[in-house]
């Protein structure tokens, strides 16, 4: 089902402004006008850079969106996922859920350099740049725009151990997914709508091999088509890619949910959302009502951006690169 962002933008922004999202004291300090005097061009600078990156490679939009999700679910939205390993900590990039699959670090570093030049000095955090870039990625791929409150500061540490426990995995059961999201304050409905980010992007063979060869809740023709580029032997073709949404991998919409109804979810963690379980009705709702999905997704993204940000004098504003602490 096709739609245009313009049709929903006013509705989405109104819903976000009037929604009853409960903010923590730290997140309440975030504001869309935080950089109004210190770097008024930050939003325009990030959007132009994101648009350029996606024009070069359409997949990059989904990669930036995933990068933001993996940042916020570990220690909060603090830019910790952007940090490379150091002598004082083992970072999140080499955790099992991230190793070899997280992308876009160079794009965020490039945007950081452009923003610092536009501001005249480093005043915008890497955490904020990633949050804005994720919103702009959604928009550039045909999804909604929404307000991004800013004022986050950057973490001075990262945790591989936290990434190992706090991030969902492609083999997780529905109960496990519900628990992981509940730990971050999300309802099952919000878990389902955020899973809808899989309407864009691709996954590696190693993450869906078990599903296409062993699962029974899968459309046989779909399984056969994916087996063509994902051999059954481990270590053979592990990095071969397939779209998470077979209909429109580079356009934001609700085709992902329609695929689940047809047992064409690529990951086990996708298909468990519609498998005679407690979230079946939510998947049906989003499959039938794109307006509802778009509005709920935008609200959930704003809520996710408010996960435990560092503000005030906490953390730092990284200088020169997002990959290292000052």
C-alpha cells in the first residue's frame, strides 16, 4: 500500500506533540531548540549529508536507523555504539549482535566533521547527530518526519557486555522480545511497531539460515528463493544479503507487516510477531492501516530517543571524531 509523507506529516506532528509520553528528568531537558543559538544550521547540515549518503547507497538509510536503535538500547542514546575499543573498555561494536553487521560509522563521522565546521566549533554531540540522522534516514526513504529533541551528550565509555544482554537477536522468541523491550519501557505494541523498521534494509545469510532451512511457519516458495543465495553450510555465504522486506527494501511502508501475514518474514524474530501469538492482532492492524503504523512508529521513535540520555554536565561533546573519547 503506497503513501506519501506529506499526507501524514501534519497528523504525525500533532499526535507527537499531544501524546502522553512520560519523560525522565534527563530526557525532559532535551529540546528541539537546544542548538538555536550555538548551531542553528545543525538540522539542515545533517539532513543534507544524510540525503547525499542515501543517494550514494540506498541501504545506508536503514543502516543509520539500525545504528541509532543499537545505540539507544545499550546505556541509552549516548553515542556509545560509535566508540571503538580502547584501553579502558571493550566497546559495543564487536558484541555478537553488532559484529560485522553494524554500518554507517564513517557516515556519522563525516557528518560530525560537517556539523563542527558549520557551527565553528564542536558543540553538537555525536549522540544528537545520530538521533537526527536516524530521523532524516526514515524521511529520505519515504517515511514520516517527526520532531527530534536534542541536547544529549556523549558517553565516555561503552559496554560490550551490555550489548550482549540488551539487544534483541534474530533467533529470539516472542516472549523474549517482549521482555527485552519491556526492560526499556516499551509496550508489546511499541515493540511491534519498532520492528516495522525492518520495512527497509537487508540481513546477512548467517542471521536467517536457520529459518529458511528449518522453520515450518514459512512460505515454501519464499524459503526456496532465499536458499538460492544462502547455502545451508555454515561459513559458506554467511555475508550474502537478502532484503528484510521483499517488496520494497528501500522504501518505508507497511509491506513488512503484510509479508508477515504471508509467512514471508526473513528473520525468526520477524515471523514470531505473527505466529498465533499475542501480537498477531497488532500485526494485522498495521498491515491494514498504514496511517496508524506511521503515526505509532514516529511516536515510538521519539520515545526511544528519550532513553536515558546524558545531559547537562554529564559525559562530553566529542571532538574531531565520534569513534574516540576526548
